[in-house]
C-alpha cells in the first residue's frame, strides 16, 4: 500500500526563499511563547541576525522598521521615517523589528533603545531639520506658477474691464446702442478669449447692475433714486437695454464656444432620434372653452429660428427666439437650447381660446400681440413636459 503524502502547512508570515537557499540557510526563525529566556536570548538573537544578514537588504529593513512603528502607534515617527533617506536606518534594526512584529520575538528594553538610537532618532532629526529649512526658505525663491484656471480668469476680468469701458462710452453718448454695440462686445470677447464656463461670472455681475437700474426706475428705493437722479428715465431705460444686449452677447459667445469645440467625428444622428426624448402633448381639447390644439412635430423645433409652445395645464405661452450668434434652436434630451434668454419669454394667458388665435397669425403680428399681453414676463429655461403643445416652429 502506497504511503499517503502529507502536505506541509505553509506559514503565510514567513519569508519564502528559493529551494536552494532554503536548503542552505534554513527557514526563517520563529519563536513560540516562552521559548526565549534570559539564558538563551543572546544565542538565539545572534543566530537570527546572522540569518537575516544573508536575506535582508536596506530597503526591506526600512519597511519592517516602519511596520513596528505602526504597531507601536507612533504615527509622528512613521511620518519622519517615510521621508528620511534609507541609509539613516540600520539593517539590524529592521531585522529585530521583523522578528518582533511577525515571528514572535519578545523585544527587550535594550533592543528598543538600540532601534531608537540607530534608526528612529537619526531619521526624526533629519526630518525636523528639513522642515526648518523649508520653513525658512524665502517664498520669492519659489515662485508659484499660475494655474490655467487662474490665467483664464484673469483674461475674463480683462475682458470685463474692456466691456466696462464700452459702458462708460455709452453713458457719455459716445457709443450708440445698435448692431455695432454688440459687435464691439463680441470683438472684445474674441480678443481675450475667456472660457465659456467662466462667462456666467460676468453675466451675474451685469445682471446685478441691470437690476439696480430697474429698481431706480421703479422709484421705491430712495437711495437708488438719488444716485441715478442725474439721468432721465429715458436714459435709464436705455441703460437697461444696453445691459440686456451685453448679457445676450455674453450668453451667445458662451454658446458659440461650446458649439465650436473640436468633437470627434460621429455617425450622423437622425433628427427624429435627437427629439425622441422630448416630452410634449400631441392633442388637447377643453370642452368648457372649446379650445382644441394639435401639436406640430417636434422635429420642427430642431434648427428652427423661432418657436411658440403652450403649457395647457398652467396656461403659459412660451416664445423662443434663436440666439443671434448661435443661429438656431436645437433639442437635447427633454430641453430646448440655443434660444436668446433676453428675447425669449413666458406669459400667462387669461383667455387662451382668443389669444392663441392671434399667435397663430403671421410672425410680426404674433410678436406684436405677445408684447402687448399684460402679464408678468418670465424667462424660460427650455424644459418641456407632458402638457406642452408645440404650436408652431419655423
């Protein structure tokens, strides 16, 4: 009967050597509890250090010393040890730390003091000296390089300064509010070339200035009324229009920058697929008002210059005008993009049955009628829903 082979249990914590080295040097020393006594300590330690001297190098010794420091909970010394050069650590210290952490060796006070003197203190001393040198180094000797974000924000501020100069010229009647005004703003933006993601910072500033002038026109704030008392109401209204033109141009510039980004060539997606996620109501009938509406195809919104939509639940009429520089509206997901936030608006209808008939007329007549509707004007966000009828898009 053949003898059954007995598999030898492998110690996961043992340093594994090649078969030849294992045969020549033997296995890594390991100590059971109570095995090491005062009588045999010196002999066992000498034998172990002789074994490790053949196996360990400086880098491995440093790793084992770090592990012992971690086990001892000495976090500050671990930081110093990580930064300090390897040559400051003793190979013998690494071997003793390895024995204490993984092989059951009971470290004596004398051995701990040896590790402190030969490895820990030199490393901590070097670390502290290095910190002092770094703290005393003049900041001017290490000039901080500006990040790309900082450089681009500076360009944005420079562009804002030039636009502010254009506003000053407008106040002094040296510049008129016409197509050249918008072109001048666009020229400034193209010259400084700020990032599209930074444009909202400028928009927010000009929005605040515009709101301040609008409050002065209302006459409710005495301080603002006094501050702008040197201007006529007509002039203040023109200021508001100027700020609207600036905000509109800034938004248009941001849209153009996003659209002009280099994109990888992709397969052309059909318009039907691009508008497939757009929520809208195909047919609406109201028995009480006898209002009957049928939505046009959402594909007409894509690349349209102008669009009229009606929220049947909230009785809100949405008017979208394409951005002057972007050129057309476009659909992405459940949102309409590419519209001018200044020229586009939402108004609540009191008599939808009669008012929508007026909107369904010619383009100029529809715009004129929409402007005449006495309702609070809200700026659209482009989001659609299941109650939205697309009246027309062209």
